C-alpha cells in the first residue's frame, strides 16, 4: 500500500491502492477487503474466480479498480460518506502458502454547512454589539473570520474576533461603523459564508422607534376594545328593543262570552275591555219593569256594547243574572229610568219591532232629565256604563317581551 492514510471530501470518489507480487497462480488466491469503524464489516471479496459483496452500505458503491484476478488489489468507493471514515484491511490468502495483509486509514472530510449570522446587543452610538457566526456541520471543525465589506473594508483580529467560536465584538459604536459584515467559515474541505447589516442609530432615533412600536401596540389594543364595545352595545340594544312595550299595541278585537248564566264580556267600540261581570247583581228596586220584549239600543261611542238579544214572551233568557235584567222571570228588564215626556206621556224608549200594539211617539225631541240614582255603597258596572265610564285595559309584558 503506497499510502497508509488517505483523505477525501464527502461525496467524492476515492481509490484505496494496494498490490502484491504473486509467486504462484493468482487465480487460486482469495482477496478480502474488510472495514473497521463504528462496527466491522466486509466490503468486497474475490474467491474462486467470482467477485462478492457484503450486504451493507458499501453495496453498489464499491468495486475492484481492475478486472480480477490481478496482482492489483485496489478498490474504489463512490459517493463517500462521513461514516466511511475508518481502517480498511486487505487480506490475500494463498493456497498452500503464506498469506499477506495490509491496512490504511481513510478520512472523509465534510465542508462547512452555510453558516448562520446573528447579532446581540443594542446598536446605538456608544453602545456594544456582538456578531456571531456558526455552521452546523463541518469536518474538521471550521474556523471563522469576520470582515467588513466595501466601501470601507476592514479585517479584524483577536481579541475582537474569536475564530474558533465565530464571534466579533464591537464596542463604543459610532455612525461610521455601520455597514455590511461578512463571516466566512472554512476548513480543509471547503468554505461558506453569511452576512449581516449593522446600522448604528442615535439615541433619539432609538426613542422614536420605541415610541412608534409602543404606539402601534396601544392602537391595536384600542381597536380591539372599541370593537368589543360596539358588539356589546349592539347586543344590549337588540335586547332592549325585544323587551320594549309598544304603546300603540291593539287589544283583542273580539272577546268570547263567559260561561252561560255566569256573566258577560262587554267590549267598547274602540276595542278596549270596558267591564266584565262575573256574578249576578241584585235587582234595583227603583227601576221600572217593562213586561214586554225589546231589542237593546245602540251603544254610544263611549259606552259599552252588549250583544243584542231579542226575546219572545215566555222564552227563557240565557242572560239571566246579568246586571240590568230581571232575576224573577224569563223577561229581561232594562235597569234605567226615562224622564217623562213634555206632554205627560209615557217615557220614550228606542226599541226594535215587537209583537203587540205599537206605542205612540211624540213629535220632536224631548228634554231628558236624569232621574235620581239610588244611593248604594257599590256601583254596578251597568250603572258606570250609563254614566259614560270606560275602563281601559293596560297591556302587560311577558318575560319573552310579548304583549299579554
């Protein structure tokens, strides 16, 4: 073996050279290449006129440099890897003779990977910063050198620069130190570089930048708070509108009658509930009885409306017990007094057509003098109605915001 140690750059091909001087027929000899590194494995062999390969990472990357059998035992390795670094042994077995062997060391070098440049410190006038440069790969370990690029080129030395760790310390900065700084990482396998821009600023500029940054943050927070307030306000407004009572809401236009013989519902023309009688009232003894059937008169705009019923003599009244009607028999009696007419005739009452002798009418309008009202601690709803009173139903609001 002409060389006991060889070097190769990762990814390149290497030839491990070896030969011997045979003393007999070389076709009968056996050649074995063996590798010892992190583990031991066979690389390639020649025996009985055939070439064999081991089942490992060298398969398809290794071969004899010349056609076997030959006295030249050199082999090649393509696409070398860092893991190929180690000791290689070559053994020649001679049948009936003495075997021979040799070894060499292969070192696969790895060029530096592209370094990463960074800066720590505050780049202000009279401030201090440290520039750093580091490669993640490289065999042997790379060295680092910093330099300032044109137009004012400058190189640095120790102690400002640490070539082993790749740092450059700049102290007492000035505006003239601003510029582009280049770091080059190199070893025997190759080199690579990175750069960083240094801009030295004055204290006032630094304060302006800090203020602008702080203002931006405060403005962003204010926008978020305003948006939250608007959304909350809109939600509260929607809830208030849902719970608001509409003043112009109309009451039900029609009210159903209560149970038979227990009361009646009286509704004014404008749709509001005037009064509800739910129990029979005692008969007013001062009211005259009209023992003939009649039709109710039309209600005034301010009075209550009672559903019209026309009864026949002797027919049972389904409204017995309601205020203003006779409780003793089946003939309803209107509970009010009419003043006598001007000519001394009977009181004039507007009625519908009835069966029997028609009453006489007087000519022209007659003065209406209200009669005395019996004193009573309790005034019935019918009396209030004749006096022109109108009860008003105030809408109530349910929990869901609807009108009841």
